C-alpha cells in the first residue's frame, strides 16, 4: 500500500514561507486589548479582527460570562439533544428569535456547525441548492453533506441566479443560499433581487449573516434589516464569534423548520452544547447591541475614514459600507511582502490567498472595530502610505 502520510511530507509550502519570513498564519497573540495586540513582543494595531463592536473586552460582556461560569460551571458536558440544554440556552434562543423577528431560533456550538446542521439537516438528496460562488466554506460543506444537487452562480450575478433557477425542474425543492456580508470581499448580497427571484421561482432563501449581525441595519439586525427584507428571508444563520464577542451560532426561522433542524442536524445532535460562559457573553452582548447604536455608528465612521484615506493614497479597495475592507493586490508574491512590511511596521492585517479568493484577486483583508480611535486610523493610514510606496503599490 501507499503511505497516506507521504502527501504531508511533500507539503513544504508552509516551511518554505517560514524560511522566507513570509508566513502570515497562526501567529500567537500574547496580549489583546481589542484594537491593539502584542505579537512577538511588539504592540501592533489590530486591523484583522472580527470583533467589530469591540465587545470582547467590554465589562458587561465579561461579567455576563463570569456570572454564567460561576452558576453553571465550565461545560455542559453533553449535547443539546441530551443533557446539554440549560435554561440559559433557551433564554438566548428566545431573545434572538425576537431580535431577528423570526418565530423561533436555535443556538449551536459554533457558527460553522450552525450551517452544517441547518443545511445538512434540512436539505435532502433530491433538493437543489443554488449558491453564490463566493459563499463561505461552511455553507458549501453543509450542502455537500446533505448530498443534494448544487448549482452555482457567479458572485452577486442575479441574472445568472435567475437562469439557474429557471432551469430547475419545478417539481424539485430549491433553496437560494448566500452570505449576507461576504467575509473576504466585504460586499453585500443583493437581497432585494434574491427575494424577487425566490418569489418568482417558488424557492426558499437562506442568508448566513455572520458578518452582518450587529454591524448592519439601523438596529444591528443585519443585512436583512439593512435592505428591509426581514419578512421575506426564510432562514437566517449567524455566529457569536464576531459582533457578539463569544463563540457559538444561531439559526432563526419558522418554528417547524427550527424544530426539524434540532432533530436532524447532526452537528447539533452530536456535539457538546455552547459552554455556559459563551452563552452568558452572547446574552450580555445582545443587551448592548439592542440598547446602544453608538458603537455601530463609530464602527462605520472608522471604516469610512480608512476607506477614504486609502482611496486618496491610490490603493484599490472594496467600496461597500461593511466593516470588512479589502485592499486588492492581485499577485500573491507582491501581496505577501506587503503584508510582512505592514506587520513589521506595527499593523496586523490578514493575507488572503487562493482558494479563499480567485488568483487575480489576492488581497489584504482589513476589518475594523468601534474601539479604534481616529488617531489609530490615522496612524494606520500613515503606515499604509509609507509601506505602499516602498512596495511600489501606490
């Protein structure tokens, strides 16, 4: 027989990148106060976190986690299906259903597992999933484990989505599945057009709003609220690892749909439930999201300040109003040295390479927090200007 591990020995790209000093992943953070972190003993501006509202260090969120930990301990030691459901889980589900304006909700151990449970549990072999090509990996894995048919359309191309839906046998069940805010490019799904296609073809519409919940919409209810289509989107999924400053996920929709997912979603049934501290933190973050729009306003002001500054400097950047701001470089071997120079100058960003994006769309992904100060944004722009000129990008 061949040796299964031979492919591991042949995989040298990460060691090669480390040898060149250009490896941008798995960097250990020794101190984290939100907008700044310490890596390798150096304090750096954090422009690569999904802690959009800056709540991971907020006293109310910390206290929510502490209170739950002290009352319920460190773990539920079992799945939601058996012994792992706390009163706290059901409180969070009820509040999220009301927040998202859906009849019911279920919380699941991670956002990734939420999509596996939702799509893997609900879709079946004869169903058809109609997917944006840039959807998150968890959405693709969810439909793949369902073994349903998968049809893809070009990113944000509603005309192609219409054509794909029109070619499906009308006797089949079809679901349009999309991110709300796309995690790498930061662009928004065209939800009003997708709602119209859903109604035209009799499909269902699923929106994974991991990056939209807490950041988009007047009340932070996400991309569906931003577009005014909350009542027309059938099912919303989300995560607590971003604006909610915790760990876990939620799916919200019709009561009978949530009940079905709870009894058929394998990643829910066979995984330990959210730890008490995570539930307590998410509940406390929801208090703040519902009660105070000011952090969301500061977040968008920071993004605008940075975007306007980068455009003025001559960088090619994403143009949507989400907290994810990509800087397009286009060539991996130009992008990685640029990332490293930014890092050495004290700015942490995310290097994004294929397959997360197309080869010609290699980019630096930046993301912002409400807790970044205007002075921090200006300091980042000064570093981007200096490094961009050295890298001959501007």
